[in-house]
C-alpha cells in the first residue's frame, strides 16, 4: 500500500535558506560578472564590461532562488 503526502512547493523563506543570488552574463562573449546578493553589482559589472567591449550590448541575468517543499497532510 502506498500513501502520498501533499507538498506545497514555493520560494524558501526559512532563515537557513540559501540567499537569492544574481549573476550577470554577457551573451556576446559569455563573460560573467560576480555572483552576488546585491543585484546592482551585476548591472555595474555590465556597464564596465560594455565600456571595455563596446559591441557587447546584450546581457542576461541568471537568478538563483532556493525553493522548499513544505510537507502537508498525508492522503
Ligand atoms: Zn562580452
């Protein structure tokens, strides 16, 4: 016999959860900025990267957000 448990999965807001981090990447040359909790660090890096590489106009921000499955009632 199998029993199933309901889980509610969502962003991990527990105090021990890992922080949400952001990493900016240049889509032209694949260079990465620093991984940081402050999102402004990525945009500041992109501005510096663009100044050093005038053709590199497009960037992509990678956000890492922890999720947690909250156990619920058994069915
Ligand atoms: Zn680049």
